[in-house]
C-alpha cells in the first residue's frame, strides 16, 4: 500500500506521521455485508480481546499491524505497542462502559486477538461482524482487509486466502463524529464506540449460497423464493425444504441465481399468531437454515393492510440503549423490552434511529411485533455529497439484506427529520427508490417534519413514500397545542399517516401540576391531548410516541435530565413506569 501525499515528500518524510491524509489509502478498500448469514452455523470469536486506546491513530499511521520487529538487515526496531500484553475487554461491548476513562472517549481503539484455525475441508472462510461503531479497519495476519463505515450494520470479510493455523486479527474501531458521517456530528443520542456486536467465523464450500429471500408471492400465488450463489457462472439446482408444509422442491439455478414461486398456502404470520417455519435451502455442499414467517403488508389509500385486513399500528419508539450495556444490548434485554411493549398493548415498534441488533427482528418475529427499521439519515446530513450518499445507501442495503426474511419488519425508514430542500429530496428519494427496488414486499417511510408555518403535512418527500411518518411535538417544543387539530384538519393526505414521534420530558417519580415541565403529570397531560386529537383524524393509522425508556444523551444538561433524554415512558433502567405509560396502554386496548 503505497500512498503518495499531495506534496512531494522530502528525504526525511515519514509516511503516516507527516501527512494528515493517512486514512485515504485505507478508505479505498471498503467492506460491506456480502454474505447473508441467516441461521447458518457460525463459530463465535466473541470473548476477551486485547485493546489499546489509540488517540492519535498511530496503529494506522505507523502500520503496527505489520508487526515489523527487525529492519532489513536484522537489527531490532523499537515498537510503541505490545499487543499481547495489552489490557483485555469483552467483545461484544461498548468501550464507554468498560472503564470510566473511556466513558466519553471519541477516537480510535485498537482491538486484537489471536485464534487458532484448522481446516475442516471448507474452501472459503468469512469473518462476520455484527456491528462496529462507527468505522472499522480490519487486518488479518498483517494484511489489510478493508474498512467498514456505519455503526449499526453488519459486514463480511473474506479471509480464505490469509488464514493460517495461528492467526491475529486487528480491528481499529473509530467513533469520531464527523460532518461527512451518516449520521453526522450532531445527534440526540449517546455516541457509543466499539466492537459491540458478535464477531463470527463462517466456513463454506467453494460455491455457496450468498443470499436468499423467502416471501409471500403477490396475489396469493403462494410463496416466492430467491437464491443467489457467490458464483455467477454456476448452473444446477437448489432444494428448498419446509417440512411443516410438506414441501421439498427444486429451484433451478441459472448463472448463479434461482427464483421460484411455489403454489402453497402457509399459515400467515401476524402479531396475534406469529407463525414461523423452519426452512432449509441446499445447493451442492452448502445448506442454509432459517426460521421465517409469511405475511403481506400494503398501503391502500389512507389505510395499512396486513394480510388483507386494515390494521392500526399501536407502537412506541425505542433506542438501542441500556444502563449496563449501552448499545450492546443482549437478547434477554430485547425480549424483556418487547414483552413490556406487548403488555402495553403494542403490536408495533419503531426501532430508531439506526439498525438495532440483528436479534431484535428475530425476537419480534417470534413474539409477534411489527417493526419499523431505520437508517441513520438523521437531521443535517451532507446531502449534496456523493460519497455520503453512497455510505447511506450502503447502510440501507446492508440492513435490508440482513433483515429481508424477517416477517416482523414491515417498514424501511430512510431517515428522520430532515429539512425539505432540493439536495435532501434528491438524496432521500433515491434511497426510497433503492429500498423499493431491493425489496418490493415492504413499505417505505421516513419521519418527516410538519410545516409549522402553514400548519400542514406537506413534505415533498411524501410523494415517494408509502406511509407518511410525521414527528410533531405539540404540547412540548411547540407549547400551543391548539395548532395540532388545525394541522390535522388542514392536511388531506392521500396516504396513511403515522405519527412516528410525539412526547414530553418527565423525570421518573417527579410530580407536580400538569403544566409544570419535566413532571410526570405534564407528560401525561401531553399524551392525553395527543390521543384526543388523533382519535378525530381517520387518516392517522399509527402512533409511536417518543419514547419507550429514558436514554443517555449528551445534549441534555439540565440537572433534572442529568445527561439523559427523559421522554421515556419507562425509567432508564426500565423498571419504573411513568403515568403516561398507563394512558397509552389503555388507549391501545380500545383504539380501533
Ligand atoms: C426528535 C428526534 C429525536 C429526539 C427527540 C427529542 O424529534 O427525532 O431523535 O430525541 O426529538 O427528544 O427531542
């Protein structure tokens, strides 16, 4: 990797130290999510990894990953690191919660571990990363494998040609906030960093199933299956097995791709009956397994239809955050949260503002919750920047590829609260087109702003969306509540509207008169008025107030907030329910 910086180096120039552009050559090689893991057999590389806090990015600048110990003539070279004697940290986890000195750290951390590998006859080997916040530079046995951008989507690394018996992986993870990131520097949530999701090794034959989709075919024609192999010249047949449907059928593969509609009627998946089927797809020596449900979601006029019948989305927004684990939430935490949502009579959740753990949609599939999933095109993205667009689109593709077989996921959201200007319209409408092209079986939405001057729902992006999501804070950021009924009356949308955010701050157990801000009583009052207003409006087909539980937030410096966004219905540890929780629960029990 030779990189010549902009000015001609002089004889004492040292690449990496005397250039600020040391990242440019690394950025030329991007990693993305190429292998749909589904329910494949994986070997975990989770556990204790060594780490070093590399504030000045010296690993990348000085190429520590080469582990050069001697010069060309055999003389020992000084080193500023010693991987094997570094401190340990658990993977997955957010580094911020590992040690106090890391709580607010924003920069690079070098992770490394050794592992032994023995070939069991496989021809291809991949590393799969569930997520690294925000950017990750991956090295295996001294070789640079590429970098991944985006904190919340998975990525794959083909390590077939670099593995040995004893191996070292190095991952430099950087969570600096940058103008050109997606999201950019300013968000309303905590900037966790680290290797905070699973790291796995996957063994494969030479030709393998890279991707597969199963969905209900349009017009009740049965189910539709697609299979994509890594080899675009492969011809043959794949086999689909769904024992519970007594189905074993062949899928012709032509130039690496197969595509079949099968006339069969599965029991449909719904929040009430979350029926899933074990499926196996086999091609030569490769088999993938998954557990999938079949359902249909459509928008018709101002209605949303699930399996042919109109449905109201009774929901709540949630961040991926926990007091103990930050963004690295575990399956038990997700399950407990989803159960609390169901106890609140929810059939739906908005997973804001970035892709949550892969486990979330799997658990929602099992438990019967509909999901809105989102990419972090949040607030003021650099919409006119092409590279930023490619990054956002890549995050969208990775999310869709990861969760395309999850029946629970019904909506892809392409962003949140972005100002309606020309570059944003072009950026986000391209994302909508992309989502629809990749996945015609789901609805596309975005959380739009309302026109607060004209009191209208009139975002130009709405023309591209299947559902118009709106965030409105009447009774809170806009204290004049009387504007909300007027806004609803003034608007004549031809599509379903979902209120994807509304809410108010309330410190748990803090009581007072209903017009005293930050009390539970005031939050309750906002919810009561919001509910009364939306009951009158037939085109509002869904609600997901902001937010399920209080979450860490560096923008909230009032002592009552104490660096938390306290719009939760639950306290941050999720153990305490504020008054508004019960009002929403009772509303959902009878909203028809
Ligand atoms: C919003 C944002 C959300 C914030 C929320 C708030 O409109 O979409 O990310 O956290 O308001 O609490 O201000």
